C-alpha cells in the first residue's frame, strides 16, 4: 500500500520519549524526523485516504474528520507533555520523508522564530456564556403556544388576552436584552483582567448556538498564551474572576499546545506544494 507522511508538528530536538502505544491518525504511531536542528513529528498514512482528491472528499465526512482531529490532538497533547511543539494545521501531508525535509527547509525562518517565541508556553482557552434568567428559558415554550382563545380583549378563562400576551413577550425580550448586556460587560472586564496575565491573546469568533452541542449566549471565546509555570496562578485567577462576575458562566480549558499562536499557514501550504 502506498503511504504518505502526515506531519503533526515541528519542534526542537528534545529529551524524553512519546508514550508507548500512542496511536495517531490512521492508527499509526508517530515518529520523529530530525533535519538541520529541527524535528518533524509525523506518521505514515495511506495514500488512498490522504492523497489530494480522496482527502478533499474525506474532509466532507464529519465522522472521519472528527476521528482524525481527535487522533491529531492526541499526538499534539503527548508532545506538549515533553516539549513545546509548534502544531501544524490538520491534514498537512507530504509525499515522503524528502517532502518533510523540504517543508522544514522552506519554513525554517518562520518555524525557528515561532519556536523561540513559544518555547515553554502553553495556551489556555476561556469561554464565557450569559447566565439565562428563568423568564428567558421559558420564552420558547410561551412563544410556541402563543395567545389562545378567540380574537378580542379576552379569551377563555385562564388564557391571556392578546394584549397581555404581547406585554409578556416584550418583558421577556427586555429581560433577555438586559441579561446579554450584563454578560457582555462582564465578559469584557474578564477579558481585560486575563489579558494582563498573558503574554499574548487571541479572540476567536463567538460560537454559533445553532450548531449541535453548542450552548446559547456565548459572549467571549478567547485564547491566552503564558509560560507553563504560570498556569496554576492563571487557573486561580480565572476562578476568582468568574466567581465575582454574576452575569456570566466561565468555562476554562487547557493547557493546550499554542494552536492559536502558531500562525504558520504559509509553511503548511508550502508543505502541500512540496509533496
């Protein structure tokens, strides 16, 4: 079977080893390729799935994409425990080891600069969500039923009139607007304080609540870069600030490899061209 090289990350040479039994993309273990002071972490993958045309189709398969992303992140996570990797984008593929060496050569200046900047650093993710009031949580139920009864100032016993119903909807909308406004203010203050603790910050697009599994009311989605040894203090600061921000619910994730700060799109494209 023809195989290609799937490149996970670039690092400097490091002491230590990856965990035994670590399986990467396509179930194959990652291996290391040293070249002129840089180290590529890669795995052998089948060309039937990862050559250009099949890969384009595979990337439209959500189940395959999810499994591949998880395997990719498992390798990056293992690397993060022993060194400071520079993660490459998902599905960076070269034809062979020679193509990986060309990738390292073509991006050497940017790889080196980025590795120096990110050495010993980790990324923490912080999301904030508006706390939902009881009236807002019941709004969908009320909206789905609407005002009942015949047209007129009053309906059957126990049913609101059309005017009362519209007033209720207006109160609910005003309450939700107030909640979101308070949450927006709280998230801005949270971000301002956390930014002071970080060496660098990236603010990402807010999550779309229409997507499966995504909570409503996302008002902050940011990543913070800081030295690994400052992680404990940063976690405590997030907890402290979250506890005193009544309008928001704070979610903290990490530590991660510094995906948001790698900024290596050009070398990844060159790697594809250097197949």
